[in-house]
């Protein structure tokens, strides 16, 4: 190669290397962000339902005409039936603690789900 072309190629390859290095760094940062969002989504609490209907909500819907009398009576009996069942659950004591709620779809912290079973 002629001596005049070598500095031009060296300069060009350095510039290309810097460009591809920056592209690689940006891609790694984007993937890191995607992993963070995914982990946050996986660990999200999956209790999204609200408190539900109360008896006063049902009465209001019936009064506004959005619910027939038959629907109101069925919903009222279902609501009262579910409230009667709730106190039948065992009370929590030091010997019988309440179960801890799940924190998303994962059941174990990362890494602990790949250990061999204990014998």
C-alpha cells in the first residue's frame, strides 16, 4: 500500500470504531432498561381488583333503574352470603400466622428456583 493511504485508513477505522462503540453502548443501555422494566413487571403485585360492590352501591344502581329488582335481590343475597362466609376463616395466632401475599408471578427470589431439590 502506498504510504499516503495508511494514515487515511487508520483515521477512518478509528472513527468507525468509535461510532460502533457508541452504538454498542447505547444498545447495552437500552437492553438494561428493558430488563429493568421486565423485572418490575414480573415482581408487580397481581392484586388489581378494588373493594367491589357494597350494598349501598347495589341500592343506588337499583334506584337509578340500571338494575332490575330480581338482579338486585340476587346480587344482595350473593353479597350477604360472601360476608357471612368471611368470618368463618381461622383467626391468625402466633402458632398459625397469616400467609404472606405473593409479590407477582415469581414464587422464589432469582437464583433460588434453580437449586437442586434437597434430600
